[in-house]
């Protein structure tokens, strides 16, 4: 359920929905932010066996369905589909057409994806399409040009840092991974994050890269896990004693 860009997760029970309505109505006069239920949207999640109309009878709001968009990002129970990623590619293409050949606009071409890549890993097909748009933009090649036009420098060299001869244009795969690694950093060091305790949008490779790039100092043991964290000369005890580790109960 959305209320002024806030997502509220509620059990699909009529009395709980009614309680939320009362809370929001009390919140309005107290804060000056009046809630209009008709502008809220309820998205049932795996409620196929329930009569949602009855559940929402006391909360007069439209009924939506997943997948949808929330704060500009695709929201669903699965990874984003091509149809949900395509608007990002279309936006990049439309901007590139208007900026073709303008040097000052070149750094901006990579920034469009930052928000998306913070949450989702770049799909290979999407990276290929976006790189083609950026490559055509860089060399001032019109879309649809066939043959006769060659890039002066390899794309891999273009994406290299400036201090090694590149232009510093971001590699979407590496850039996206760096953005997602911040979730693991904040999860480790900041107890005030409201999302702490939930699963972060990082895959196994992200987590392995983070472990390889960080060092842990064992102190009072409140955060560090004895068996699975790399605190012993850069290694985790589970890797030092791999045959013993599976036999431990409640291992952490």
C-alpha cells in the first residue's frame, strides 16, 4: 500500500487495514499531511485465495497489481523484465540524440543508470544496447548508420581511467557492482539504517568481492561472526578448518 510515496506493508486482514486507516487519519491532523486514500494504491502480494475487495472495504483506494513502478524503479517479485528495463534505454537514447557531439554532455551519459544500478545488476543485453548508444554518441555516429564508420579507440580503452589513457567513461558492469557494494558497507557499519536486517540487493559475487576488499578487526564480537568473517590474518576460521566447520551447531 502506498501513501505519499511511503510503502506500508499490511497483513491482508480487514481489521488490520481498518486500523491502518485510523492511524493515517490521526497522522493527518497531527502533522498537517492529510492522507487522501483515493490517491493511495494497494498492491496485493500473493493474495490469490483472498477476496481483496472485502479486505479493502474500509479503505477506499484503487487496487493495483505487480509488477509496478515505485520511486522510478520496477517493483516485482522477480528480477526486472526486459520490458521494465527498456524505458531506461529509451531515455538514454532520446537524450543522446539531442546531445550528439556535445563534449560537455558526455559524462552525463553514464549517470542516467546510477539509480537503477544501485538496486539491480546490469543485464548483458541492456549493457550492450546502452554501450552502443554511448559509443555512437561519443563518435558522433547517427543511429542506423551501416558500414564505413569505425570507432577510433576500443571501447575497453575508452572505459579505462584517465590516468591510464582512457576517458573515464564508466563500465556499467563494474560501476553497478561498486554501487551495490555500498549496501554491504552500510550494512556492516551503520546501525541506524532502517533497512538493516533485510536482504540487500547483492549477489554472491558482490559478497565475495566485498569480503576480498575488506579487513575485519575482532573486538567485542557484537558484529563480527567468529567462524564466517575474515578476522584471522585475513581469513575466516571456516576456511582454515573446512572439515570441522560443517559439524558445528549454530555456527556463526
